C-alpha cells in the first residue's frame, strides 16, 4: 500500500500556489519514510490541503476577462481603419474558433482591406462556418479577394466548396485550380480537364501539380494527365514534366516513368521555326504592314 501511495503522489498535479511548497515538501519526506497505511494517510492529507488552492485558482481564471474580448471589441467597434485592421490581424494570429461569428460579419465591411483581412483570419480556422464564409468570398466584388478565397479553400480541406470552386474557375477565377487539384475526386476531375484549352496554362498546371502528387489518386489517372498535357506541349508543359519526373516516387509504375521520359525528349527546347517561303523570279515580296516614315 505504501508503494502505491508513493506512485500516486508522484503522478499528482502540482499546485501553482507557492505557499503550498513547504507543507508539500514535509509530507513528501514523511511519505518516503512511511510504510503501509501511513503513506496513504499522508496522500489523503496532502490532497485535502491542495483542494482549496486549486479551487481558488480555477475561480480566478474564470473571473479573468478573456484576451479575445478586447480584440473583438476593437474589430467591431468602428474605430479608425488602422485599429480595426490591427485587431483583425491579431484575431488571425490567435486562430480562435470563438471569433468566427465576428469575422464573418467583417467580411461584409465597406473596405476591401478589412474584408481581405477577415477572410485571411477565417482561412486560419477549420470550422464549418468559417469554410462556408470563405466559400461565399468567391462572389466578392474584389477580384483579389475572390482569388484569396479560391486558394484558401483547398488548405481548409473544404470539399463541400467544390461546386462553387468549379463555377468560379469557369467564370475566370483561375486561382481555383489549386484548390480543385487538391480536393477533387477522380470522377470530378473530368470537369477540370475541360478547362485545359480555356483557362491559362500556368493556372491549370498549378492544379495538375497537386493532382499528380496526391497519393489517393490512381496511376491510371496520372497517366491520362500526362497524355493530355503532351497534346498541349510547349516549354511550360516540358518544364512541368521535368519537375514531375524529378519528384516521381520509387513506387511509380515503370510505364509512367518511361512515358514521362519519352514525352520530355519529344518536346523541343525551342519552338520550331517555320521555314520562309521561297521567292520565285518575278514575284514581288509581300507588302510590309509597317507604316513608312
């Protein structure tokens, strides 16, 4: 029994009140020397002695105002622009889910800068309400905010926002490619492939970079991505394929590795130049479109 009491004492929480140190040290020494039921009695006495201090400390913490309250008051209080922005930035650093409702209301602020900060703060959260608010930011009047929200939804793992992300991409929010590439399932990626000849190639490659790195997607799908990109070709695609080949894991199929190497070799480093049309005797060169001085 004495050994068990000693083990319980070693595992007991230490009271933060320094005034308890002296009796604690005395009781610990007594317990080390005690055997049998005496050690258990000492443990009970110690726990009884610490309960009032623990209760008082807990009551003091409950009565202390939360540091979140002044930040919310500053963000919503209608102070100067600098004060509001500083408060929103502080809320983003805290990443406290309890600030979600206030941040959602700030996404309707008259200033673009305040709205942008509010969306950034919401993007640091992971709750359903925060994800829904960032998804609604895809319809903001400012294109910079639309792009910010499109990028953030992938980092927030907001799978429920995929329909809005596809719609945003089709309406010109090209930053949505990154989140679509991170979130879409194999069946949903058919809608993404349809944008390959419509959206800017660089934006589409951002999405494909996330697709080919995802371990949850099949090698067959990644082989299909390779064939689609080879049809587009060009230096941008070649650089993408070189980077993909460099990062290809050892578990990748040999057929995919070979196709990548073959595709890289077949895409020229320089654009092919069309040979000039030969000039036959008696023919006149085409008139220049440049205006003579």
